[in-house]
């Protein structure tokens, strides 16, 4: 039975490389990312693409409830908040 992996930020960088590795292992893949415009694997039938901004924390429960069974979760995406250097404590 094929397994499903959810990769946040699986559309570029390290997440994209993980996506490629799981494709080679014949996994079904769900990718959550903000933008798929330059995603090089966008026509792959084993990949479900969900465009979502994870900084919208209040909307995450609805996103999670819409997902099906996930065997592996890889939290690759990050949200960075930046302050001017003189405001760090």
C-alpha cells in the first residue's frame, strides 16, 4: 500500500529535494506552499499541491481537517519574523 507524506515547503530548496526522494520511493505526496508558480514538478500526478500561507495560523485547523491520512509529516517550511538589530533582546 502506498504511503502518503506531507511536506510543508516542498516546492523548492530542501523541501523539493525531499519531494524528489519520496517520489523515487513511490510515495504519494502532499505539498503545502505559498507559491507554486516556479514549481518544476507541477504536472506530476503523485503530487497534490495545496497553496496556503502557514503564517495564517488561525486557518491551519481548517487546513488540517481537510487532509486525508498522512503517514509522514515533514515540517520544512518556516515563517520568519524579523526585527531591526537594535530591537532584539
